[in-house]
């Protein structure tokens, strides 16, 4: 596909010329690592719960295949198509998240999942990308749209109302980790949109106050923080085992299939898959994984520096902020840099909801940062002269 002629005006050819192929390649690397680490981590976990050794692998093959296809499909949408997708998806995710409070599956005291045939779905996972795009859309409209006279569209007010609904739902489940990520995404988008520094300080202070409140109100939050701060308090089995796995792996690892952490940790295929990578493949592979995530985030942000559409800038910033935060929280908690939080490593950890929601996130970011090409008779003449790329590419909204 890299050798497609520039005179080829098919939709596929135009998509391939304009999409960020480096980010797309990084997604392919993460999906490949997801397959490899599932082969390493999941059989022992499946046997331990009395299931078939292949159960998690077969499911994840389907999940990651769907995620890869969804990334490609969503990345080909127009910017208006992304808005419609986010609006419809956000409404459905909001209603489904509310449904978990009534008909959700309760696991470890939290109602976050809805049971479906062959799998369970965590609707709040889909709130992250949809809310980021809707917020970017509302903030952009508040800057450019005038409803009458000198009164501008109250997009900022609507964004806060939407965030308030999400806050109430996630607090009721409770899912403080997901709420923290969405709050950070929202604050980042407000900052990029031009929020004054005094209000940034107020927002940071409010987040600190909310964290202290969660520490007091929610016992599981207090337990995790105290176990993080005080090594002699509570159960440290999973973290101690994960850190021992990194030590056993060393620089180059013990070799594929030779790790022991997957036989000891209940969530070795999900929340602690990074420890499996560290033990079997070593520090170098772990650094490569970190670099792949950094490339996706930094490359998207650098592309936004050349963008002039406020909707694209705000939305894509929110999308990659959520993506990067999720990766950091997973790897940071596994390495005991932050308190533990049950959050998956994008495209690598086991989980259907996570894989599909991350695919939606990256697909939206690729679509928004894709060069938008406006077709006209003049540009077709440039195409025939093989000058299309240098004379016509533009970023029309």
C-alpha cells in the first residue's frame, strides 16, 4: 500500500496517503504484543479457575481482531462522522452506565459490568473517548458559534453538565479510578481551550479535595493508599510478586514461557500483564512497550501543534490524554509507583471492553489528525500532474 500511485483517487488510497501510518504501525505492534503476552499469561490463569487453557486466548484473538478492524474503520471517518459517532456512542454509554446501578454485575463491591453472552461489558470504558470528543465539540462551539446578538453558545456549561452526570454515575458504582481519568481528561481539555491559570489552580485544588474525600468515604480507596504508603500494612502479595517478577527477568528476561508470575497472580493476564512481560522478556522489552505508548501520544500532540481547528485540537488532546493516562496507571501501579488500580494496559491486557474502547479512542484520534483533502477539478488536474501532495493538502474541518 505504501507504493499506491498519487493519481489513485479511490477512498482507500486517499485514506492511506493521509492517515498517520507511524501511529497505525504502533497500534499493530501493541496488538501483536497483546497476542504474545496472552499466550504467555492466560493458560495458567484459565487452569487455575478450572476453565480450558485456551479460553482467554481464543476470546482475546476475537477481541483484538475486532479492535484492529474498528481502529481502521473509525480512522476513515470524516470529522463530522466522528462527532456523530461520539454523540450516539456517548448517549448509549451513559444510559448503559446508569443501567449498571440497577442490573449490573457486582464484583468486589462495585457495579460496573453488564452481563452479555460469552462476556461482560464495562460501559464506562466507552464514556472516555465519547466524552472527550463531545467536550471538544462543545468547547469549540462555545468559541465560534453565536446564537443571537453577542451571546455565544453555552458549550462550556453543557460540558460541565455532562461531566456532572458522569461524576454522579461513576461515584455511585463506585469507580474512582475511571472517574479520576475522565476528570484529568476534562481538566486537560479546559486548559488547552484557554482556561485561565487561576481556574487551573482551583481545579487542581478541587481534585486534591476530591481525592481526600474519596480517601475518607471509600474504604477500598483508603486501603489502597495506606498499603502504598506503608509497606507493613495490609496485603502486598500481588505487588510484591510483580516486583519480584521484574527482578527475575533482569535485562533480557528468563525467556518465553519460563516466567513464574503467571502461575502466582490471579490477574496476570489483565492488570499485571506488564509484570509477565518483564519476567519473560526483560527490561528491554518493557522499555520498548513504554516507547511505543510514548510515540503514539507525542506524535499525536506534535501533529496538533500544526492544527488550527479548535475542535480537533481539544478533542484529540483529550483522547490521547486518556490513552496515555491509562497506560501510565497500569504500568505505574504494577511497578508500585502509584497505588494499585484495576486498569488494563491498552491493547495488551485481556478484556473485550478495554480493547474495543481503546480502538475507538485511537481510531478517533487518527481520523481527527488525518489530513483533510478537498476534492475539486483543479486538484484533480494537480493529481494528474503528480503535484497533488505538495500543492493541495489542507486541513479543512
